[in-house]
């Protein structure tokens, strides 16, 4: 069960490197003996983050819960002062740990976000309300921050983010490693920024089966006239666009908002100014039980992100509950929504298209139900953790074989 709305468990999208030399592996006489701590026959996940929820954390926790054969339940939080030569394979998830790799053992790095090639981590120019199409460069990214409202403008943080992206790219290019992109969109971005195609592979997320019994949409639930937004309340998630769209949606449609974020006060004020107070319920952060109830009572899930989401896990949440998804056609989202089949894709920040899509499903129970059922089938065919792990194990085997083949020449 994915639960990405807890504001305390959100992983950062970017990496700050104030002194790159300070986070690379240092020679030490205190190298930890592999035999004392690690199992040389096991694969290890490496993440500096906890396992309490959020994007990367939830993914790693899901893999561990699934119980991959030959994969340790121990998560390595740092590779400093560890003899890397003796590992069977390291599967790295945190950029900070990526910079600690020496290239001495088979390794995989899963790219969960844009921080490798976008210093701000968003690829979104908030001042212009558009996706950034620039490639990484010092001048271009500084211009984006100074003029286009792309992330922080604080000099120290700007330097840290720029240097962080540079060293991450150099690491991926210089060591033997397999780079997993969580969508084909992200893979194309990696190759655009110089990561060799032969080093990259696309593997979309899998999800654990929900423990809550889900059922297809019923006429009774459809008649509730409720739609659901679930996510962080920040500008790039598109909630402002959704609020303005609600004015052009059938007046009976009610919006449930699950999530927290620093932009919430401004959007609550906007909703009040638009006269939408009686049509919206702000639920704040929701636990699993509350989220299940919100999914159960809606006829569609709205995913209006305006920044290019690397993947789009909310779609899988909706499919698990037989609910169709209305989403913006940006980033990796179109890889998770089959337009006209499991949901409806609309242009980002396009009020009329979004309103038309919501009105269409609101007025057509059978279409909403059918899309939800097809979404559930799509999930069970392509996005289960079983299917994901089988593909991941093949990547593990190929990475190990390739590493030893190259090093034995």
C-alpha cells in the first residue's frame, strides 16, 4: 500500500553537495570486515532514508516486504569505511550513497526522481508555469533559478545543487553500473544528459496488493458525486489548476483533498475566494484506513500534476481500488494511464480539458466503472510486485554477469 501523503516522510528531490570530497569514500584502516556484518551471497539495498513512507522509502520497504530471494533484509545507510569488493551486488537508491561507490563490485542505481539531471529536482519553471526543456548546464540552470523561478535562489544552495547534479552524472558515467529508470521518460532524460544507453534500463514500479478488499465502482458510489486529489499540497502538484477547474464542473461534484503542504493556506484562501468552500473537504494527512475510505467513496481520482512526474504512483493506488484516473499528460504519467481505457489524459494547466474529463465521467457511470475495471486489470498485469521483482532479478543477474565478464578480461 503506497501512502505518500505524510509530509514528514517525503524524500528530498535534490542533492546538496557542499564539499564533494567529503562524501566520497575515504581510505581508512578501519574497513569493516565483510564477514562480521554482511552475507557475501546476498544482494543489499542501500538507502540513507528510513522506511516509514514516501516515494523512495515506500519502494524499498515494499521490496523488503515482498521478500526477494537472495536479498538481505538489512538496508545499508552508508558505504563509507566498508570494503565494497566483497559484495555480490549493491542496489543503491540514494544519490548520496551513489557518490560513495568505487566501482569495485556489481552495482545498480535506481533513479527515482530528476535530481541526476535537474539541480532543482523539478524540471519545472514555476514563474512561467511550464516544464523546463533545457539540458543541465551551469549557465542554463542559474538562469532558470534567477529568471524562471526554478527552485531556490540562495547562493549556497544553488552551488550545492549544481555541483551535486554534476558529480552524480560523472559518477554514473565513470563506474560500471546499471542505471534503472522508473519510467521511459526518465530513461530518455538520462540518455539526453550523457548516460550511455547500454547502461540504462526502464523498470516501472510495482506495488504490493492492498489488504483492503476492493470492488468495482457501484452506481451508489457514483451517485456520491465525489472526486479525490491525494498528494502534497505544493504548486507543482496542480491543485490550483484543479480548484479553478471545479468552477466549470457540474455543481454537484464534491472534491476531497488528502494531503498537507506549505501551499495549503494560500489554496484554502483561493478556494474561499472562488466560492468553493461548500464543495471541498480538506482532510489533511491521512492514514491508510482514511485513504481507503476516500478512495472507496469517489468515482474518479484526479492527478493534475503540472511538473513532469517521474512515474506517478497515485495511478496504481487508484487502480487497486477500481477507480479511473484523470491525469495530466506530463513526465512518466502517460506510461501509467492508458488514455480512454484506464482513465483520461489532459494537457497540463488546461482548465477546459480537465473540466470536460471530470464532467464526462460524472455523467457516465458505465464508462467510469469500465475504466476502473480496466485500470485494475492493467495493474495486475503490469505493476504487481511479483512482476516487478521478476524483472528486477533478471537485471541483477545481467549486472553481475556483465561486471565479472568485464573484470575478468
